């Protein structure tokens, strides 16, 4: 009897998918205000960003302080390809991911041997350098003025630039990416990454190729950040370097810390919380930015494992999505192949 | 014969480097005793500048009173920062948990969170725009030294920083507090065994380090005449770079690297626009991490 066939198993993912693709658009359509669509799209994009950082910082345990820069690289690639080369969303979406991944790979070559705080400092410097390029290379990136992207969302000739079309496109891309990240972080591959987090010297001695794995995961996460960037560029139609500065990297980091390091559902919850909470607190005016800091501080102090810690997240994933979950002979689940 | 222009840039770079050095010492002292990075150090710098500004606009005191106000606020900020963001995470005092990654990362994130709260709080109180310093307090009266024209600020920054650096050396080498700071940074557990109150020593370290940072903040604020809530971020990173280049726990190394950084930056503005000059610091950082991972002046460490 295959456990995955039983209908109760897939309740949580089914509910989440139903909420994202049916309930939420219905609610948005009933309000019919562009602002709510913007917020929904923004939260989805940050869900993707938090999930991609989850791969590096949560699963592999490498403190990455420059993630927003790769998001920016993706957004600028999409915007420049759309305005200068006239390419549509069909091409800019994968290309911006690939360009972000390529740049991440190039900067990873010399820096991935570093560990702990040195790694964090190196990623901070890389992020700041990319940000300075976006800000100061005025001839190419138009500097602080930003770029206006006139091309809306258009996939394989279908025009999707309406409110609902944009929402569905963003939601579909983000869902696919999050599923990919989920499969990756709960696989044997993810277990290897976790071994680096727990003790990289020990993992090295056991035959895990730590440096290569670190490079791969850094590049992969930059790829997903780049995809998020191209979604952002086409969704808002205007990007400027201010969207990709250090404080954005910290915001993404805060999301996965609040949600629980190493837990993908936690990263998603954290992203939703830190985007929707400030919006909900709009009445408090200027205090909403302080709230981000306060929420982050309190969650580190009182919930060191986050809202949904890694152990409970793994349990949830194992219960709900264990279709291809491999077990050892004595019944201990060890992950997807 | 060297072009006087370069001499002038050299002098400006030296005084810039001195302020980085003051900041870098705060980082280095705190890294020495706790092995953690204090990301809220840039905010201490901002707080120092604002403390001076508030005093100046309120009562028009002599300039040294403003610096003392900054020092007092810096000391207070250091104390509360340690209580708020670092003490709660030192629940256990055994060697393993003092050196553990969990403790290092949670204090890193908590100091980041505190820095967000302080910066946004300052923005609410003072607004995010630049506040200009009253004209008569600006330390930019031109002074002619041989072929070079400098401003009084260059001398004041240099003199105050030099006095503070010498004072720090005196504190560390000749007083009991300094002895205990050095002992804790050498071996926290050993220091505890011989009867040093490590908790108090850590607070003292934060107080001393933050006073230096706050002094740098008010000096730079008066030199450029612009004080704003986000001003601490870039100097914080520069000081951090200086600390890493100097080998993390070496104070002379951090000071020398801060001076190198300051001079390199002011020289770089000759060739590229000032927006790109920040690139110098990050470039230095990456190069140091790749080629001299233990710093230019640091002792050998096991792993980087």
C-alpha cells in the first residue's frame, strides 16, 4: 500500500495551492484595487527571495549578506534586455536567472573557500560592489534614475499584463521555483548541504565536496534570486538601485530568521509576515520600519528556532509530501533522491 | 617634486583614515573579547553625531563640550547595546558555547536588529533628511601649510584621534581595566578562573569601543557639516574592512589598515568619481580575504 495514494496526505499542499490560485485571486478581484494586487505580487516575489536565501543560509548554513544584489542583477538584466534588445518576458525570465547565476559563479570561484564570518563579510562586500555598479555605471544602468520597463508580462505571445494575468504569472513562476527549492532542500543533496552546516570539516573528511557544493548552492540561489528580479522588473515597470541595497538583503535575511533557519515553510511564513505586517501597520505610519527590527529582535530572543523550526518543518514535509520519500531499512526517513 | 595636490589628498586621507581607525578600534576590541561582530557599531557613530548636534543647537557650547557629549552618549550606547543585544545570548559560560556558531550568529543578527531599530528611531525623531551643522561650528577654516591648503578640521580630527589612541594604549597597558580586557580577550575562561569579572570587563570593552566610535561620528559630522540617520553605515563597513585587513584582533593592525584605507580612498577620488571610491574599500576587503585571509598583521589562525 503506497502511503502517498491516501487522500489525507496531500491536504496541506492542496490547501496552499488552492489558496494561492483560487481563493486569493477571488478576494483580490472582489476588492478590485490595483494596490492589493501589487502587495500580493510583492509578497510572492519575496517568498521566492526568502526561499532562495533559505537554500544558502538556512540549509547550507552560510551567512549570505548580499542576496539582494543578485536579485538586482536579475532585475537589471531583464530591464536592459527588454529596453535595449527588445526581448520579451519569455526570454528575459530565464536569461536574468542565468546571468545572475553566472555572476554568482564568477564571484564564488575565489571566495567559496572562506568559512563562517569571513564568508559573511565576503558576501557583504560582493553585494555592495554589485550595488555600486548599479548605482554608478550611469551609461549602462542609468544610475540612480532607474530604468522604466515598458514591456509587460507576455509569455509565448500571450498577453498577461492585466492585473489578474500578472498575478497568475507571478504566482505560477514562484510556485514552480519554490517546489524546485523544496525538492532540492529535502533531498540527499539537501542532506549534504546540511552536513556542511553542521560541521564542514567533518563533512569534508567524510568525502562531501564542500567547496564545490558551496559554489553550486550559491549559484543556484542566485539563479532563483535573478528570476525573482525579472518578475519584479516586469511587474512594477520601474527599477532603481535603491530596491537592491544592503537593507533589502537584511530584510530577506530577517524573513528566514523569523520563520526559522533551515525550514522552507518557515521562510515562506517569514516572508509573508515581514511584507504583510508593515502593510497592515500602515496606520502606524513611520513606525512600521521599526516594527521590522523589533519583530526580528524579539524572534531571535524568544524563538531562536523561528516560527516554524527546521525539525517541525521537516516533519510537516515528511507527513504531507512523502510520495518518493526514501526510508532506510529500519524505517527512518532520509529524504528524496 | 610632488604635486601639492597629492600632498593635500594625502593629508585629507590621513584624517579620514583616523576616523576609520577610531571606528575600527571599537570593532576590534569587541571582537577580541567576544569573538563576535557588532553590526550596531555604525549606529553608535550616528548617535554620537546626533548627540553633538542636539547639544550644539540647544545651548551653543564650545566645540569640545560637543565632543564630550558624544563620548557620554557613546558610553551609554555601548552599555545598553551590550545589555540588550549581547548579554541575553550569553546564557552559558562554558568554552564550547562561548565559541559556538549559534551564539555568534544570534548576536550578529540581534545587533543588526538593534541597529535597524536605532536607525529608524532616529529617522522618526529627526527625519531622514540631512541636518546641517550651524555654520560657526564647521571645522573647515582653511589653513596654509607650505604649499598645501588644509582645513582646521584635518588637524582637529588628527589631534583628537591621536589623543584617543594614546589614551587607549594607556588604558590597555597601564590600568587594571585594560589588563582585564586583555586577559578576557586572550582567554575568557582562564580570566574567569583567576577572578576577573568577565561580565563587567565585556561591558567596559563595549563602553570604550563605543566612545571611540561616537567621537568619530561627531568629528566627521562637524567636518562635513551633514548629519543624517543613515550616516553610520558606510564608515561602519570601512572600519570593518580595516579590522579584517588588520587581522581581526590586532589594534595596531586595524589602525594602520584604516590609515591605508583612508589614504587609498582620497587618492582614488583623484582618478574616479567619488561614487566609485567606495569600491576601493570593498576591493581591498576581497583581495585581503583571498590572499591574506588571516589579515596583514594578524597572528596565524587555524581556519578562515
